[in-house]
């Protein structure tokens, strides 16, 4: 037990202790030489990617650029990419991450330090400030919303395995706009069994806007806020809606450590316009996890086991807080890592009578990184 506690403490504090294992995520983990990277880029990369990072013409490069060919000056395209993504493609070629074989492998021509230097030069092509870096886009937990803004489609479902039979599925669409904002649409579809009869329908649809107010690659910290409304589109008589419009604000804080350990916290409220239909409530969601992959984190399959601790409480006299625990694991399923799945089990910790145990699952498509059929 003592050894386990020590390992956990080292994992959580690894980002701040000298001499501990370093991941490739955070800017303080290494200090590349962008000047040397510029020389490497000019000699090995510019013939295809252009001296300005926008790419050369087909007449000069000798090939027709694929749809996935990058424009390194496009901050909306490049800031969301991790250094590890660039490193994997430079070392092993385009197919290593589901891109075109036109991109050759440089593992035998460049050292690890040279590749880091070249990546530092690539980062200089984006000249706009305010874009949160992709390293701060932590693995998505099943329920704890993160601070980062992104382009995703998520299908998430929760099925009761103990208690009242039922299933709740959410179709979620997220799209970034500007440097650090996002719009989100959430359409719930519910199924339930009452009096031995199954019925289903749409729940209350939600629309929200998220904004990153602080992000630092140096410290691995990011803070985001979101405000939104859930509209009474569901059938309250069948238990598929609240019957009132609800304002749903929250603040999210995420922290990434050098060991690729991460912590996420979300504090929010649900404030219905008609408290006679539904009470005001507050919630606190948190997640702690660890990401790892083979080949010094350059492997195709990225594993992210996590555990969430969830709390919700109605703001009315005599109400108590409900606590749940939700262990889970997320895994990438495409070479490009833009398709991911997560499986977990939500278990009530207190007040267990009447509260179901749920199997939870989602499939996620980061559509900015390519079509669903690409990158496999």
C-alpha cells in the first residue's frame, strides 16, 4: 500500500519534480533550437511544404497535394495538433498516422533532437496568439466536460443495468469559432419502461457556448467557461423532459502533468426558469487519468484510463448531495487517433436505493482531423 501511494504521488507531482520521467507534451519538458530547426526545414522540408509553410505548387513538388496536406500558417489547423503527432509522422512517415505515403520517414536521417528542432520551426509559422495548444486537449471523460474547445461529433449513451430499465443517448455536435470559442448542440434521445411498456422520444435539447479564458502550455493548465440553455423539447409526462427552460453555466479547469497524468474539474449549475417544474441544482464533476502509448507515446493506440467522481445536489430544503464513481477507459481506434471510444461503469456511492447502476459508452469523431472514413 505504501509503495502504491508513493507511485501515485510521483505520478501527480511528476510535472514539478526534477529528474522524473518527461512526456513530450509540455513546453517546459524540452528546449528545442528553432534556429537549427529552420536549417533542417530549409534542406529537408521546404521543397514540398514551401519556404513559407504553405506548400509548393504541383509543378515544383512533382505530386498533387492530398486533401490532408497541411498549411502550417493556418493556426486553426496546426495549433490543435500535438508535437507527438508531428513527431510520429516525421519519424515514420505519413502512414504512421493515417496520412499520405507521400510524406517520407526521416527516422534514419534525423536525430530525435533534430526532429524536435524542426517541430519548433513548424510552430513558428502560426503567428496568431490566443489559440490553445492541442496538448491541453485532454482525453474526454464520459461526463466531466473539459475546458478545451474543439470540433467533434460524439454519440454517448448510458444504459441502466440495475434499477429502473432505461437508456439515455446524447447526440453532441461541437464546432470551434474564433481562436478559443466553441458552440455545442446536445440532442438527447431517451427510452424508458413504465408499466411493462417501452417508450422513447427526444429529451430537452441544449445549446451552449464555451470560451477558453486561460491556457498555458508552460504550466499545463487551461480554464474554460460555458453558458447555455436547455429547452423544454421533451415530453415531461413520459419523463423525457423538465417542462421548463434551464440555464446551465459551468467553469472547467484542466491540469496536465509532465508524466501525462491529468486532472479535470467542472463546477456548474442547472437553473430552471420555473422552479416549480424542476429545482435549482449544482454539480461538481472531476476526473483523474493517465495517457500512455507504445514507442515513447508515438504508438498508434493511445490508452487513457480514467476515474470520475461526480456530485449533484438540488438546492432545496432537506436535499442531500448524491455522489457517484465512474471508472472508465478511453482508447483510440484509428491510426490518426481522431476516432476514439470510451467505456465505463457509473456506480452510486451513497443513497443507492432508487439510483441505477449504468454502463456508459461513447464514440467520438474529431472531424477537424479528417473524414470518418479517413485515417484508418
